[in-house]
C-alpha cells in the first residue's frame, strides 16, 4: 500500500506542473493522510480520527484562501479509502462506527466547501462529479472493510472450531491412555489380590507367592503413570524404535501380569512400526482387562498377535459369560469405545462381540503402512 500511495503522489505532483501554484499547498495534507494510511493497521481508530481532522482542516484552510479544492485529488481519496477499510475491518464495532462517521463528516465538509468555493466559477456538473467520486470512494472503503471483517470473523470461527476439535481429540486420547494403563494394572492387582485372599486360609504359602506379583504390578502401574505424565509435560521421550522381539516380550509381560489361563501366540513376520506396536500392546491390555473384569466363568483366554498381508492382527477371545459392553459398576464400555477409536485413527478395523453360545472375541486389524 505504501508503494502504491507513493506512486500516486508522484504522478499527482507531475500533473501539478504548469497548474496554479496553489496546488502545491495540497502536498502537506496529502503526505499526512498517506502516512496515516500506512500506520493505520497498527492503530486504525486513531488514524481515522487524525485523517478526518487533516482532511477537514486542509479543506477549511484552502477554502479560506480560495485557492484549490481537495475533494477532487486522487491521493487523499485513495488514502482515506484505505483508512476507512482498515478501520471498519480491525476496530471494534463502536470504534469502527465513530471512525467511519468522522471520515464521512470530513468528506462532507470538503464537498460542501468545494461547492461553496466554486459554485460561481466552476461547472456545476464538475462539482457534482467530484462529490459523486468522494461518495463512491467512501462507499468502497466501507464495503471493503465490511467484507474483510466478515471474512476475519468466519476465519476466527473456523479456528475456534479447529482448536475445540483438537482439544476434544486430546481429551479422548488422554482418556483412552488413562483407561488402558490404569484399568489394566489395577485389574491385575485386584485379580491377584482376590486370588490370594481366596487361598490364604487353605494355602498360605501360595498366597504369599502372589504378593510379589501384586507389588510388581503396582510398581509398573506407577511407572506407566509417570511415563504418561512425562509425555503430557513433554519431558518423556517418545520411543523411536521397537523391534518385534521387544514387542513380543512386552506382550508376554502384559499377559503374565493378568495371570490366569491365557494362551499366547505371537507370530510377527513383518516389522511393526513403533506407533502401531504401542497400540497393539494397549489393545491386548484392554482386551485382557475386559475379560478379567466383566466376564464370568473364564476358563481360557486366547491371545493371537500376527502380521499378515501388510497388517498386524490382534485377536483376544475368552470362553466366559457376561456383557463386556455394559459392565455393572464398571467403566461403562469406555474401554471398547477407546479401542475402536484407537484402531480407526490408525486406519484399521475393529470388532468386538459374543462368540457363539458363550465367550467374547475382540479382533483388530491395523495396516502396517498407516
């Protein structure tokens, strides 16, 4: 904008050559309005008031000297139009109205004084054209400002919606992670505690053997919570690699923590990326947790993890009875919801439901290519 105003001012000064000497008295007012147009984005309301004072003041001065009119000059018109547009776009509604009204009054004063000064010497049609040009330029400034104001408002609305969606996604991710970590370890502690309590009277030695498992599960739960908090704070390094042997060992540890009759089969012939490996572990954890918490009479749990046809498959099936999706006094099915969301975010498919007359099966397919 500054370059355009400088060029307009240069061509206007060239056009003044050979004209009445009084035309050069317009130069200070033109310079002031141009400078105000350049600084207007920083303080639009103040620039609008200052421009209105400069335009009206120069018109009054020139009217008193009966030398030239300012209304027909292109430079102050263009600069004032830019100031009007910026003021309408950036200022608050009240300030935009006041600033626009001040500029409108300044141009009205200019038009009135031009008519008074040249009513006898000039062509009335020419004066009318000058007034029409001022009205059109002012209207263009207001219209442009309103257009960009509406567009800015829509952009802010869109940004707010995007921020809200991102915050909701973060809350859901945090809820999934908390549920997967806490529910898994706490369920393991509860199951082993109940087992120890059940056999404490008949077999104290066997009950004491369960206590180290409970202690280890508690320590691992605390470590998992610390890692989760560290990740949220940005102080925990995100794992960049995890080979299949490490993933297999982690799945085995997860199964051992739950205890009970679990058959594990892991066949990983293709490399599993770190982000998928973490999700595989969480799926196994939550599926085992659901089987131990919400199914009755579980005698066997089958855990199968394998890679095939460019995807990693996770299948956890039990032979118990009970509604995994609507546990009484439990998590309300948030575990299944979290697993489905986790899988779908990775572009996979998820299913969970009863198997035949009894049992429950969870199946997830995660594409290795993301």
